[in-house]
């Protein structure tokens, strides 16, 4: 899959879901800095360097390469002036598994508008178009908003993973979800 195969899709009031671009680094740094407190409970602890343009310039370039190589489908939500969210299909595994991991977030100022639900739905379309069989996601046990997004997109719970990821400075349990794309 290449960036030319991912066409921008307007979600709501000029907000577009599109493939990440190599020059998105500074806008990503600004988006993460703007949402630092909003994202902190759901992500690993971030060093100050994480919020710099240089870190995200390298990250955007790597994401574009992974997209080109077919190992990830990195997407951003863009309101025309700034990046207001991310949707990542990462760690694509081929062979007998045909699996990908899903992660996403939406700007604090845009919560409750259905943008995450719509974006995840579009990401599922991209995963299906890439020939994948299964999309997996995990949420913290208390992240009911994210669980609703997944359930509204046809994901089913299939387990709980104790101490699954190092989030907000501690190993935290996660509810695991999957969506089989043939369903």
C-alpha cells in the first residue's frame, strides 16, 4: 500500500483523515504538546524531547517508509490548519496471521463528535483493502470511551491482559479487542 492509495476522507466540518506525510513532523509535535495532559493517562510517560519537532520529523519520515513498505498504515486527522488526531495501524504481520494493531486519539477540543468512531471505521476499510484478516486493539480497563469506539465498529472483547503495557508510569491491565475483517 502506498500513500497514493490512501485518499483523504472528510469526516466532519473540514476535518480530514489522510495518510501521514513526511513534512507532518512539526504539526505532530504541536498536536502532542497541545494534548499533553489529555493523552497522559493513556500513554507511556513522555520525556520533554518527545514534544519537539525533530523527534516527530524523524517519526513521520519513518511512518511514511513503513507505509510504503506495507508494514503500517499511519493516518492523521487534519483540520486544514493543524493535526488534531492520529489513527495508526501498526505492526502488520503477514503469513498465517494477517494481523495489525490499532491505536488512535483525537484532540481534546474535539471529543464527543464521533471522530474517533468514524476514523476507526475508515482504518478498518484500509486494513481490509490491505488484505488483512484481523485488527487487534487494547484499552485500559477504565477507558470506556475507547471501548465504545471499538464496539461501535464491530470489535469484540476477547480477553484481559494483566500488566500489558507501561502506561502513565506503571504496568496496566488492558481489555483486548479484535475485529475479524471477513465478518
